[in-house]
């Protein structure tokens, strides 16, 4: 029977490789099977793993069953001009949901580790077999930006190892990258052993295996227990948790800013094992949101165990793959649903092009909902995107944490992208954004990007834009007919280190910007301002025919220190020459408590709709 299945699978793979005619593939989380052909609802695939590894060609359609729920990450395939790949739905019911979280909704997921502190059950690792002996493996080093040093293979007696002489450690971890051999595995966990010593003390936090080419996706990631590398050899063990279904990857350390400048560091890789878990479940990466009962309550992220002082304070321990939360009782007793949003883009579209997403729900992810650099001809329409962001991006040099996460982000270069008719809410940073800073061979040109007819509420920012460096180009970015409500009023605001809710967040922009248009939108209430503009690039900005309302806070924060209040609306228009033909008035919505922000007949904004096109969504 095994041989028969193998023959069937090989035949299917062979047919896929030779296929030139586009097909429609169905995915059913309940009745599907990854061994099925996928070409009809009665022979549907079941998992995102199968969707991600399938040979999708230009013109294909991948349809998810309405009402279905899939956990994990979608890694879409590109089409070509005139033959887009479509990710959409089939059947009746609510939009199919891709969810970037783990469920910890049963009591046996938790234990009371100390009085009033509940912790996820610690996973126990069991070794299965050795995957590769590494004492004679080949490694290479990459110095980037200002980082400098040497790298040589040393032999002492019968032992061989690598020696790094670090002249300058650099400002970021990726400025010094150590790459090891390729490995191939889909095991749940890998255990990596290595010896290290150094003339100057430092600590190693983590390592990973990842693609050694774009899109640089992680296959495994893990941390070592607390350690200090000194003059004597010390053996470290890293338990690397599987991140997705990638089979082949390369071992990798990011050591910039970690190895001290002037240090001589010896590294001797020993071995890597395939392993599994015999108890508990690991949490493979940072948790950006702790979501209780689908948003009725949420956690407040902390950075040390001793900071857990109030109910729902939580801390993710990356060394133990474990989460701790302050609670009077087991969290699964107090709440029916406990979701841990993980640090991953739910849709990772790095380098993708010629794709349409239509009618899908994306939620509970701690990085971006849709995220990726260098995208082209992407359409995202009729999607629901909610409860996104909050993961740790980095610790700032000044010592405070930087968290991140946007609903839809086009990073670095983006061209001919359309975002329309979506509902977006509860976002840590921006609901919608295109931004970038180039670097190396990367450019950051943003050309022909349109955001229209979207409804946004409870995002820290409704739309964020900035672009760098000065050689970058931004041209024809249109933000129109969007309804934006209550910026900075979401789950994240009060736990941010930088509370600055605003609908239009224009951080410092250095790019040559032409025809960035903001027109026919509704902007209602924020915790800080409607618009923030940090440097003057109005020569490339057109703002008109918008409806603005703030019950208390200012309209504009201009060049960091200057504010225009609601009483200064005409002065704001006259002095800054923006928002011509716009009006300041309170709109009246049909049913805002249920997320229906349709303007009622006779509401403020109807004249703008008559004079300049429909204001708002619907």
C-alpha cells in the first residue's frame, strides 16, 4: 500500500510539473485530504501546508471553503501578466479564515507556576536520530554595512573549529551573519549543538535555519538557555522549533551587535539531531497579542516575569518557548477561547506579483496581515483583516522595546497594487501602508498604488506613508473613498511605548514624491491627531474633498511641534494649502456599533459626495 501511495504521489507531482493549463483547486478544512487531487469540492485539499507546497502555475485559482478555518501562514505563488493567481473562496457562509495564532483554550495547556502566574506547559524534547555530524562542516561569514572582521578555519591537535576576529561588531544583528551547511528535514524540532569560547564575554541568544536566498524564510528557529561565552570552551544546545513546511534550509547565526568589537571568538559546530516533543507544546516565536474570547479581553505585553502585576499581563520567554500570564485561575477556565497571535505575516508575499486575494478573512497575527517587499500587480479586495501586530521587532538602543505590525504593508518597492473594499480593524500600527528605506541593492520605489473604498477602525494609524532614501521615487499613490474611524482606540494603544494615534501618519519622507492623493475620505476621531506630517513634502501631496471630525483632539500636527485645532480649520486650510474643498463636520452613520459606517441620508458629507464623488464606503 505504501508503494502504491508513493507511485500515486510521484505521478501527481510529475503531472503538476508538466501542467500548462490553469486549474481550480479547492481546500476544505473539514472533509478535504492532502492526498486528494484538489480539483473539485469532493476531492479538496485540507491544509495550508498542501496549498503552500503545491505547484501553482499562472492562471490557477485556489479556493477556500466558506466557513473554514486554517491556522498558519499562506505563502502565495506568483502569476504573470494576464494570468494572475487567485486566492478566494467557494460555497456559502462566512469568509474562510486564515488565522496566525495557536489555541491554548484547554486547561491542560496551562499550569500554575507560582501564585497567580499561569504558564504554558514546558515542552520536553526527545531525540530521534542524528541528522548531520557537523565537526567537519563548511561555514562562511558575511560582514555587512560597517561590520568588519576576519574568519578562518583553525586546527589545534585533532580538533578543527572556526575563528572570528571581530574588528567592528556593527549596529544590527544581520551585519555579521554566519552561514552553515544546508539541511533537509520536516521534523517538529531540531537540536543543534555547538562549542564556543571568546576572549571577551558575550551571550548568544538564538540561531536558526533559513533559506539562503530571497525571500529568506525561516524553516527553524530557537534559543539557547542563558549563557555567557568566556575564555573556556562552553557547549550550547539550541532546540530549533519548526516554523513552516520548508524542507531544505541552511544553518544560520546573526551575530552583529552580539560579538564584542575586538573579540576573538572560536566556534566549533558539533551535530544536529531530528527530535520531537513528548510533553507540552512549544510556542515557536514571539506572541504579540493574547486574545481572550475573540476580543472581549486581551493581554498586556511585558518584558520580564517580575513585571506581571495585573490580570492579563503576560510575558513570552523565548528561551523556553513559553508564555506566562497573571491570572487568578487557569486562563482556559476564565475564558472559552485563548488565542496566542504569533510573530509571522499571515500572508507572506515577499517578491510576489500578479496575485489577487478576494473574500478571505485574515486575523490573529503578530506581524503583518499581508506583508512583503518588492511586490507588483497585487490586488487585495473584499477581505477582513483584524487583530494584527504587536510582536517585538527589536530592542531600541535606548532600551525600550519596538513592536510592529500592519494590516497591509507594501515594503520597499511596490508597483501597480490595488487595495479595495476591505474591512480592517484592531491593528497595532497602520491599517494600510506603503513604506521603505532601500539599502544595498534594494530600491524603494512606490508607483501606482491605490487604496479605495476600505473601512478602517481601531487602528493606531489608518494610513501610514514614508519613503527613503532621497533617490527613491513615490508616484501616483491614491488614498480615496475610505472611511477611517477612531484611530488609536484599539487594543494596542494603551500598551504602546509611543502612543500617537492618527489617521494619516506621514513620518519623515525623503523620497521624491509626486501625486500622492488623499481625497473623498472620512476621518473621524483619533487619540492624537487626524494628520501628522514630520517634514514638508507638500509639493508632492494633494489633499481635498475629505470630511474631517475631531471631538477634542487637534486636526494636524505640523512639523512635529505645531498644532492646528478644530477651531483652526480654516486657518489650517489657508496656511498649509491642503484639504481644499474639505469640510469639518460630524457624520451620522447607520450602525457604527455593528461596524456599519454607511452615511445616513442627510448626514454631513453628502455635499462632498455630490461635488467630488462618493465619500466613504458602500
